[in-house]
C-alpha cells in the first residue's frame, strides 16, 4: 500500500521542542506560563492591527466566550453563515440562543451580504433583532468584509469573525481576524498551524482580553480564598501546547506560502479541465492563505460526481473531503430559520477539498497528478 497523503496534517517547524522543553525544565506544566504569554504576543504582532489575543483551549471555546461577552443568552438570536463547520454555530446553542442561518455568495463562498440584510430586516420585523453576526472566512478565503461591516454598522449589530481557517489571510491588506468586535482562531491539528489542540480569542480592548482570561480560568474573584461571582470555564491554553504554538508562529509566513503554492499547483493541474473550477480569489483585494484548496465540478460538463472523484483518490490512498455540509441542512439545526437560496447547498454537492498540507511533497504531487491525468471527467 502506498503511504497515505493526508488532507492537511500537522507540520512542525523545528523550534517547538525548545519551548516545550523550557516549560518542562521550569515545571510550568499548567494552563499558564511564559509560553502562553509569549504565544499571545506573537499572534498580536502578526495581526498588526491594535488587537488583543487570549490563548484558549480551542476555537470553539473562544467563540463561546465571545458570545458570552456580547451578552447572548437564552432565547436570543444570532446570525451565522450556513456554509461552515458546525463549531461556528454550536456555541450559540450552548447559551440557549438560536442560530439564524444565511446563505453564501456564489463567487466568494462566504456570507451573502444581500441575504444577511434580508435576514436582519425580517428578524427585526418579527421583533427579534439579532444580537450578533458570525461571519466565516471559509477555507481561508476572506469574506466580503466591506459589505458585511457596513450592514452590521447600519443595524448596530456586533460582528464576530470565525477566522479559524484564515490565519494569514487578508482583505485589502488587513489581516483576517481584525475586523470584528471579536474574532476566533483555531490551532487544531489540521489547521494552518497547530498546537495539537488550541484556539484564541482576538479582542478589541484590553478589558475584553482580561475578561476572557478571567472567564477561561474559572472566574475567580480577587480574594485570598476561592470566591466566585460569575460562572467560570476551564478554557485556558496549556503552557505545553502554547510552546508548540510559539514554534509554529515562527514558520507561519512560510506555511502560508506553501499552502498558496499548493493552490497554484492545482490551478495548473486543472487548467485544461473545463469541468473543474479551482476556488480562487475574485480579485487582488482578497488574499487567501488557501488553507484547503477546493474544486467544484460543473455538472453540465461532466457526469462524474464528487463521490466518484473521492473514490478515485481513495484507491491511491489519497485523502480528500467533501465541502462543509451547510448548517441549515444539518439534522441538529433543522428547525432554525434560514435566509437564502441553494448556493451553499450547490457548493456542497459539487465540491471537494484536495490534499493541501504545507508538508505535501513533490512525490505526493506526482501521485495526485497521475490520478487526475488518468481520470475521465
Ligand atoms: C476548526 C474550526 C473551528 C473550531 O476550532 P476548534 O479549535 O477545533 O474548536 C471553528 N470554525 C471553523 C470554520 C473551523 O474550521
């Protein structure tokens, strides 16, 4: 059996063990310490814009704490992009609030500004003004931030960016993760950089960062004993994981370059295959980290389905994955309101994610080449 080519696997840079070793040497094997502080500083520097970063145990935890700080509670409504991973929507449910899903833009794949505005107006007319909007930069593609921000400002609804897949992406030269009142990052094993598991909340004010750390460490009041006036969470990032993160931040620019090289490879590979579109930036305002390169099959030009193509790759021990199944089509969210048409659904039916790790080799690319060159579209 040929070795497995993964969709997106961890890619260590070499500096990680030094920081992990330091933590062991100093016995800071806990969810606090120098690595946590320095990892936050490294991310803050990377984002450039005046933002604050709190390192947490996951991107999902970060979103949960963002929604808590926006005052989301039982019975509230939060608008969320439908075309995403379930972690963008689950924290709404943790709070007893209700997601309202919005379809995607056909070209950009992220939240449709037109349907966002429609959704807001309709919810307001039903006396249920949304308490927040969650926009996602899916697969690393920056969302239509100009339009989305303008709508959020017009209706005075705070914006939360799910930037879990988009560290290193930018829109008009500004880093994804710096547009919203809050933004989340993820360092799960398959993301562009990883801490094995982890995440961060990007905040606008220092007070929000302090509040995030407070909530993520069981909400302890200032007192010599354990005193609590609020419900706390155990969401802080481990100092060991943060050590991995510090090493990974040193190679982030390189990881973005390599993922973008993969995307160029696929553009070239499919340049003569009319039935296949490689998902790309609409214009130079958008700079995607191309976390995953995705393709769509044009059903007017081929009878083959994404399942057929997945099978052809699987026979060569190459991992591929369908695009995210939209949230409004998920059984767990079937009763939630939805605004849009079938853009996200059509993408789900037509699309496939291809191996996109920054560690895929030329040998791997040759094997991928071979599958495609032998495939009858
Ligand atoms: C990975 C991911 C998350 C969740 O991050 P975790 O660190 O795995 O909790 C949220 N949203 C999107 C779009 C993601 O891809």
